[in-house]
C-alpha cells in the first residue's frame, strides 16, 4: 500500500478495501475545530483524491461565511431550524450561561448578531466518496453548554445544501 502526504492530515496510508476515519485538528478564524476524513471500503481514494481534499479545504473560510449568511437569513424566518435552535437555547438560560456563551449580561442583548458570533464551527466531516455530500459542517454554541448542533452539508464543489438541520 502506498502513502500520501496531506497538508491537513499528515501522512496517510492508502489502504483500499477498508474503512478509515482520519482525524486532524485545524484552526479557522482563531477557533480550533476537528476535521474528519471518512473513507469507506468502496471509495476510490488515491493521491489525487487526497490532493482534492486538501485543495477544497483551502476554501473552507468562504464556505463557512456562506453558511453563516444562510443561518442569518433563516433566523428571521418563522419555523426554521436556526430560529428554533436560537429560541430553544435562549429560553432557559441562566445568567451565568448568558454571559459565558453569548457574552452579554441581559437577555434583551441577545440579538441575532450576538447569536451568530457565539455560534462556532466545531467539526467538519469530509466524505470524498460522496460528491453530493462532500462536506458536513457542525456548528455549536459550545460542548460545555449543549450537545446540539446546526448541521449543513455541501457538495464537492462547495455548493451548500439549502437545508440547515438541527441535531
């Protein structure tokens, strides 16, 4: 089996016919996040596929900005997952959580902009064998506060799926 070097995942052994999940830490806009590269036994994962992963990850900041804009748009629409996520997580807040999670002291200060600033990208799963669901991005308010996420998928060209899920 050959090996290939990745800017993000280090040296990876190309072991065809088996499933692998390679994990790496990455910094984006001053925040640490986890990258998972998921390769199934049936994927054709070779050096070119690894170069494509590294190349696509160069555009992660732009992808995240696009997703944040989508979330911001949906915060103003009734019944959307981002709006419900915000309402759920802000309705039962204790004062110390309001300050530690959102950086404000009063619930009246918890605006959509404050929420968006607190919402961080915590995890990116990459599925090179699934071109229509190549990236899966998990946004969180912090594992110290909640284990629930807003999840968005994008295809291999960085086109974001129009559905934002709450999981």
